C-alpha cells in the first residue's frame, strides 16, 4: 500500500485542512451532550428558563459551526480524492507505458484496465471517506467513551467493556472482507476480459455463429461475479445488526442502572441523559463502520493490485550514460544473438549472426514459428536479447537511449492497429504539426493516397476502432504511411504487405527505394524476396542460410522448394533462365 499512498504526499496540506474541519465538527459533537446535561440539571430540573435559553442558543450556534465545518470538510475531502485519483491514474498509466512486451503477457489487458479504473476509484473513495468519516468515527468512539467516563464513570464502565470488543470484531471483519474483495476484483478482471474479446472480435463471432456460446461464457463469469459480490455483501451486512444489538442492549442496561442511581441521589438525570447521548452517537459511529469497512476492505484489495503494477521491475531500461545522438546510417549487426521469451525455457532464436549495410533491403523468410517476428522486435528493444549483442552503426543498441533508438526506427507490426479518429490522425499519429505535402507524399509512397481520395471525406474520413471500416490491405498501407512520414533510418515491416496484390506491392517496394533507410521485410512471398539485396532464411530459430536470391537458389534446397511451391516448376525454370 505504501506505493499507492505515497501519491497523497502533495496533498498533505489539504488533508490537514480537511482534518481541521473534521476536528471542529467532532469537538461540537462531543460537547453537545455536556451542554444538554447542564440544561437538564440546572435548567429544566430547577425551572431556570433564562439558563435554558442561554445554553440552548449556544447549542444552536455551535451546531451551525459544525454544519459549516462539515460542508467545508466534504468539499476539501472531495478535492483531495479527485486529485489523488487523477495523480494515481496518471502515474499508473506512465508505469504501464514503461513496460516491455513481456509485462503485457504477465498482466492481461482487461486486468490493467480494471486496475486503472475500478481499483483507482476504490482508492479514491477510501481517501474521501478517510478525510470525511473514517477518522472521525473511531475518534468519536474513543473520546465518546472518555467523555462518558468524565460525566459518570460508573455508567460508562459498561461502554469500557463493550466498545473494545466491538472494535476487535470490526477489525476481524475488515481483514476477512479484504480477502473476499480481492477475489471479487479478480472475477471482475475475467468479466472485463470476455467483454473486451467479444467486442473486439464481433465480426468473427457473427461469422462463425458463436453468439450463443459467447453469451453462455459471459453469463457464467457474470454469475460468478454476482455470487462473489453477494457473498461479500451478506458477510458485511451482518456487521450493523450485531453492533446495533449490543449497543442498544448497553443503552437498556444504562437506563436501568441510571434509574436506580437517580432514585438514590448518586447520579443526576442530566448525567444519565449525557451518557445515553454519547452511547447513541457511538452507536451511529459504529454503524458507519459498516460502510467504512466495506470501503477500506475494497481499497485494501485494490491497493494491493495497483501496488503490484508499481512494484513490477521494468526489464528494458536505459543504461547509465546511454547516448542521445541520433542514428545516422542504419547499419545493423547481429552477433551470436539468442533469445527466449521471459518465463520460457526454449529459445526462439539461437546463435544468429549477420550484418546488414546501410540502406540495404533484407527479406526474412521462414516457416511459421521460425522466429522472424521475434528477430524484428529485438531491434527496437521491445525485448532485450538473452545472449549476444545487436549493434546499430557499430554501437550496442543498449547504449542508445530508447527514445533515440525507436525514433530512428519505423516499425509496422504483424498485428495492425489503427486508432479511432480520421485517416489524417492515424498517418500523423504522435506528430504535432505535419505539412500537408509530407503527409500526401507518405500516403502516395504507401500506395494508399488514390484510395483515400475516393472516400467522401478523403483524409478526414473517420475510421472505426482498430480501423474496422478499412480492408486489411488498406490498414496495412495506412500503417506503412504512418512510419514513412517519420523518415526512419531503419524500416521494419513484419509481414505488412501480405494483403497487397502483386502490382501494388511492387510499386510500394519501388517507392521505398527513394528513402534513405535500411529495410527489413518479413515476408512469405518469393516475389518480394527476389527484390531484396539479401535474404535471411530462418528455421526453428536458427539462421539456416543468407545470401541473394540467386545464391540461395543455387545452394539451398529449402529455398528452391519455396520458390517452386509459389512459382511452379516452369516459374523456377524461368527464374533460372533470367538469372
């Protein structure tokens, strides 16, 4: 919890102000039974009307003061709660932004969303309640017992025995509830995960007629969430009846003993009323603990989940003294690189070594699972190598600052994603001002400009979430335009032309030659590989062969089979004849 509560430090003065208002309200509440006792004993019992008017006016005045203090306390508590929630959510988002891809395998997307929304809200509520009533309630109980002892010690002994036992009961309930609420939050993660998957894959669900199955799957988790929430609610709902039973029993006992003591003359009627008044106020304070316990228990569970994010060690970081100079040439060298994903025992790349000169185009081929995408992801340090070293311009990439390294790399991943907004927003994503001519040039080179101009709103056409209103080939080309506009020194295309026809892809590859960048293309198309300066052939994480198209055609049987499978024997013969 210390990771989470540390973000309250900037608001300490406001918290102090809220507690000052709370103490004013508390002081009035503790003083009022004494004034009531005085009015009864010295005013009512002695028929002293002026005294009744005098102290009655004082009670009204301090009640108005308490009312004003309560309103001010609520405003300040709400301000601190909202500011704290904003700060916590902001720093939580920044922490998540610093994660490498391995962390997103550790925490599901649905869980991260729940932690940033529901869990932060629970912490906000806890802060508000702690400034408004969470501290006031126990202080009222403690000082209420003390004041009752001052007024009439004999009658207050009943409270001295009962109240500590009830407080221990509340503490036990709070600890038990925290565990139960943690399970509720985990179930909520699963419900959010199903909703997210369902909405994101609605086309596939409808195409495969799986709506009934998805409804059943969601209903199961939703029922589990309802059952766990009801279990916690039933558990907590037992608190108020238990508290009311024992405190009302205490009032009955105090009245019975007080009556006897009044008859013997050892206790005044006003003192009995004051002790009863303190008891009823403590009963109300203990009843509030039902809500306090619920809020604190949920916040405790949520705080642990948020702290888990803050406590996660970022594994891809800038090394001390990392350079800030920009990448100039874009030469790439792999030296005995091996890589396995965090938590996995098997290597996806093993002892891979090769060199790429600046502005060369390299095609990477291989079967599914050969390690092609993993190889690309190592260059911008989305993951760090397990063994070996990757150099750019002769410098270990770990000696570049991540910002400088990634600013020089244009990466189009295999899983394309467009953001909700216009096509213009997506192409210029993250750039403050972009001249219209540069955007159009990037779109033309990506072979998407002509298509965009056919849309009614052209570049201001709004695309749906994840680009659902565009075809696969259109999304690929918009994504390529998004990196070309940045004029990268290194361009990484992870199977990003798979949805393009042969002619469009040929025009795209020709346009890329005008860019002064080193290009690596993961592809399954021999036609694409033939245009490259060098081909890397991967198999089971090993670099099986490297060379030009003609060199591999002459020396590697697997490559010849790939050419033959796509071009046929006649095509293979034509290729050999042409070369």
